[in-house]
C-alpha cells in the first residue's frame, strides 16, 4: 500500500476513483459466471488461467515502469510461497463459489471475510477485539446466514457444497488479507507481492487439478483439458479481461484512491462492490436476490462499515493527540 499521506486537496477525485475501483472489482464474479455458464470451463482451470494472465499482464508493465519491483530478496521467498498457497486456496474456493451460487450471492458471501479477519486477527496477531467489533462480527455473520439462506434446511439438501464453498471463500479471503498485513509489515511492495503470489498461486492451482485421491470439484482429469476453450477466442478474451480488468485495474485504482483518501474512506467505498455485482448480475445474467438476501446484504455492509470505522479510530485519535 502507498505510504504517502492522503491528499487533502482532491477528495472528490479520490471518491470517484474508489467508486470506479469497486465497480471494476464487481465484474470479477460476472466474468467468472459467464465463463462457467457459457463455456462450461471447470472452475479450477479458470482459476489457473486467471492467475497466469495476471502475471503475463503485470510482468511487462513492471519491466517497463518499475523494474526494481521485480527484484526480490531471498529471505522473502518462503513467505511469498506460503502467501501464494493461501491465494490459490482462496481463488479455488471463490471461483467454485461463483459457479455454484451465482455471481451476486458469491460476492456477498465473500464479504464474510471481514468477520473472519477480525476473529483471526485477535487469535493470530493479538489484535484487540472490543464490543464494537463483536457487534460488527455478529452482524456480518447473521447477514451471511441470511444471504446463504442457511437457516432453510432444504438449502442444505439442494446445495450444501455451494453453501459451504461460499462461506469458506470468505475464510480464505480473510487469511489472504491477514497475510497481506504481514507482507506490509515486512516492507514488501504490494505490486511485488502481487506478482510473486499470483505466480505461486498459478503453480499450486495447476497441481490441484492433478491432486492424487478423490477428485476435487472443478478440476480436470487430463492435461489436454487445460486448453478447454480451444478455438473459442471469445472465451480467451474474457479470461484475459478478467485478469487485466477486475484484478489489475481494480486493485490499481484502489491503490491510487489510497493516495487521495484516508484508508477507512477508501475501504468503505470499495465495500459497495456487492451492490454493483448484484445490479450487473440482475441485468446481464438474470440473477435475483430475495428480500431476505437483500436484507442480509445490507446487514453485511453495515457490519463491514462498522469494522472499517472502528479500525481507523485509533489512528484518528493518535493524530488528534
């Protein structure tokens, strides 16, 4: 993340950039749903190509703009390999969740990560977990249960894998976020981390497709299936746009917004991503949320907002002091 203080002269521009970041990030689930529905692309094959295209897009940019960011100290490599493994698990769960639950529901469920991050931060990083955080965590978890319709016994009969995958994708994102905090503490540039973690994740996801034992959902049975799309150039273009658009452009704009806005404000704006996804999925994919799921989505957003505001309060108090 940028270390320079947020600008105080162009907040309006910062709001627009953060909002654009949320809108672009919201397209992730839409692209994935399109690829799995139109081309029946297995989820973990999609995840491999997505990460590979991220590297193929980012590496030339860094070579031209910031070649120094490609260099890596050897002592950071074991951590980044572990970081990449966590990213691979998250990517696999998230992609499979979109395929099983739809773009809108999967995007909302992944925001359970805010609650998991708060709980894991207390357990693993000894971060403080006060009353406000507990209320926010409870709101997020209840909202996730509402979105997943987890209290309806028939859902567990009809789509138990989808339900569990969606919730676990939130846990995977939380672990990925916590490792991002550790990476920042180690002084790693976010673009360097992105390059190496996505590279490692692509390798791990490739291995997952041929993991011995029971076949993992969303994997393939033979190497030739990695070229599942064949001559479907529209599918290959969608895969490339998924990597270059929602992944690189979305996070790139978010990093820019952090130079213009306080982190808490930028985070809150980007948290509107599920709203964009639900709206786009409604018009393009015909997905519809029930009133219970909409209420749960609003509860999750309220909990995430409370967490973000609470986490920024110590820094604000320190500045006043």
